[in-house]
């Protein structure tokens, strides 16, 4: 059974969708901090499922077993504090760093194509958002189109592919050092992931009709955050 979209509080929901490497996670985290809202990192949820499946010996193509794992995913977010970023716990284990590798990133994209998996995680995402007080900033790929279609504040964050690939490569080098894939490999994988995300039959990556388009190609995260916060404030006054 699908949990209804929490339509009673659309004004307290901010959704940020977009392709890989657009800067969604960084921007969403900073917007949430500015507003005093909870961050719902849906990418982390799919990444955690990919890692959970791998640890359980379930392939990323096995929709039936993946859906069962997703329905009972032992996931918990530990809110950020003044001296610590938000952490992700999987069955009590801190996997904040483990789910950010290029390997698990690929796994997240592959498990996300399954309809039954998305339905199971849709319920989880809506429950987490409903429990968020005073509000929630949700980032992902189908937040404004499928998960929270009634959200008042919708943004679609993008950038050109070279910029997105360079950002992703820099992030992986910082995290994995010499083990990180090359820029060419990151670019090729990003192209494949974009194709999977935009062409999948269930909840493809697409901009919601009422989402504000934000191209971050020539802007840093701080500038994008200011634009989004200003847009939210303007809508609140309207």
C-alpha cells in the first residue's frame, strides 16, 4: 500500500531534483540548514539499498528480492549538528562514506530502475518527510513529479555534462584518492547513468512542469542556495 502524499503541508516541503553531478546534495543540505528543515537525501536511500543488497548477496537486477529488502530497509538518518554533518546508519553501521563510492553510485542507479523497489522506497520517503518538523528539503530525481507532486517549492537543478563530470570526479578524488576513476571514466559512467535515469519506464528523471529550472554551470553552490532561498521567501510573501 502506498502512503499518501502529505498534501496537508505542501508549503513545508522543498524539493530539488536533477541529474548526477548537478550539486543537489550540497545545495539541499545548505538550504535545509538555512531554513531549519530536515534534509531528506533520497539518493542516500537508494545508495544504502544498493550496499545493503550487496552485503546480503542480492544482485542489483533481482527486483523481487530487492523489493523485499527495500520494504524493511534498516536505515536511519542522524541529523547534522554544529560540528558534524548528517550521518547515514544502515542496520546501526555508519555507512555515510561507504555509500558515496563510484561503485555504489552505479548500484543506486541500477536498483532504482525497478518499479517495486521505487514503490517500497516511496513509502519510506513519504513517512520520513511527514515526520519532519518544521519542514523538509528533499533531493532526488523524482521528488517533484512522483514522491511529492503537491510540494509548493520545486526546483530542478542541472548543469552541462562537462561541469557535472568534473564536479563528480573532484568529489571522488577527494574521497578515494588514487583509487578514484579517471575523468574520462566518470564522464562515460555519467552518460550511462543519465540514459538510465531519463529512459527508465518507472519515474524517469524529468523536470516537473511547475519546477523552477536552475542551471548551475556557471554558479557555485552558495549562489544557487541564495537563489533558491530567495525564491522560497518570495513565494511565501505571495
